C-alpha cells in the first residue's frame, strides 16, 4: 500500500503528503506514487529488497538523517536509481541511506536529483553517487562517506551543483569528474579520500570556498583537457602535493585577462600548507597567464616559478 494520506478525504492519486511507516513496502509504494507525490518517511528503518526506482517527479522527506534510515539491498545493482524524464525533478530530503558492499550506491541517468540533508554511507563497491548525462544533481548540506569507490562520480554529459557537501573516507576520490561533465561547488569539503580529494579529467569544475584535507596522494589533480577554477580553498595535510596539474595546460592567476576555459586551471587565493608534497606540482610544462608575477601560484624557487618569471621578461603587449 502507498500508506496513509494526510487528508483521508482525498483520492489516493491526489493525496499528499503520504505518510509511510517501516511496515510499508517502500519500493512498491514508490512504484504506485503518481507524479508530484510527496511522501513522508517518519523516524524508522526501511530495508530495501530491490533497487528503489524513481522515474517520476516525487519528493521523499525523512525526519532527519539520524532518524530516518534506508538500508540498501544485499543483492548487486544500485540502491537508488533516478531515471526521470527531461525537466523532471526528484527530491530526497533529510534521511540517511546505508549502502551495502554488493551495491553500486545511487545512480542518476535522467532528470534532476535534488538532495538536501541526505547522508550516504557504507562500503558500496563503486562509490556513493554516480551521475551520467543527461542526468543532473543538486546537493545541499549532504554527506557522502566511506565507500570502496569514489564518493561522487560525474560522467560525460552530467551536470552538478554542490553546496556545503562533505565527501570523506572513500577509497577512491572524493569527487571524480570526467568527459564533458560540469560541476559547480561552494563550501565543498573533501577529507581523507584514498586517491585524492578531487580529480578533473576532461571535465569543467568551478570550486569556491572549500577545504581539501588529509587526502591520499593529492588534494586536487587536473588531467588531460580539464578546466578547473579553484578559488579560496584551504588545501592542507594531504599525503602528496596539494594541487597537481598533469598536462600542458594554461594556468591563470589573479587579475589575468580573458576567460579561463577548457583546457585551463585558475588558482585564486588558495592556501596550501602542511602537505607531504609541494603545495602545487606541475607535471608538465604549463603556460602561465598572469597579471601579477609577484603572486604566481607556484612554489618559490621551483623550476616552474623561474620559467614564469622568464616568460614575463619576454612577454609582449600590455601585460608586459
């Protein structure tokens, strides 16, 4: 059964919000829910025996991540699958989803998944959350922790907006963006992830006001034709370089003219300290576009720093 409507006088197809109890079969209830349904999940634990498929615009609201808990199925496959139509919005608020070792976490392949106050945790083998284009993600005040893969994977065509999201304790990266995926993040914390905090591989990432700390190998790495703007970040205590650039990219500093784009890296007002490696490591020669060469975002006395100064001496035009 779908549960108990807030107003028993309304027809089931129109009633909302629906209030379920742990005795209700959540997967079956979602399958019956009409587009636009609002489903309230009070404090309690729901054990899923099959993936929870969300293919229409619905809203699931719990009593808080410490009170409402969904436990993923023991069998393989994704715990939650969001495959809604273009323009459809699926919302999940204020609950926790426990991921089991055999599952793939949450997968978004269509529509927009809006998460707020959601905790995803557990040793899922492929990570906590995977977004494939044309799927989109909006996440606010969420935590993704402790999987055997990467916390959040954005694949070709995916779009994501993150606000005050924590990615911690994953065996892979906290955030891995590849293909032509795009992500904008404010206040992102990537902490204690095995391969690194953030990886940008051919994607575009605009990141502001976050912290990358205590990650394995590096805080953030930009590969291939990636584009990454990193502004006002604390990058500290990583077990390798704080910022690693591996490719022949363009690095723009504060005040540089023109738009940063793909490929390119923009570094503005970041604080790199206490990392096991250099604050910034450049794997291959990069082209620096900088208005103030006294504030180059490269380690003092490094070859790349000297190269940048020499480039300034030979530059032409108004930036000379």
